[in-house]
């Protein structure tokens, strides 16, 4: 499990995937989101501009990111 400390109100989902090192580029992040590989709080979510906030849980390729 990865704990990501959020500075500010939110972080866009694709930026979170890059910041945690789970993808290498923004383009790769957009592709995995549109292909349904990312879960947001337990549900598959296709929104690339999703605003992830404290308390949210993101799942991607058997990795879990908890935003604190």
C-alpha cells in the first residue's frame, strides 16, 4: 500500500498515478484510466480529470494508494 500525502485540496487522478510512480507518463496514465484499469473508492472510474481528495483510495494493478 502506498500512502500519498496530499498538499492542497485535491490532485487529478492522472497526476496521482504519475506522482506515485505507477505510470511513467501522463499519456500512459490517461490510457490506463480510459481502459478501466483504475478503481476509485472500490469502483472502476473512467474520469481522467477526477479530483482525488484526502481519504480516497485508488487501486491500480494490485497496488493501493491511500490519500492522506
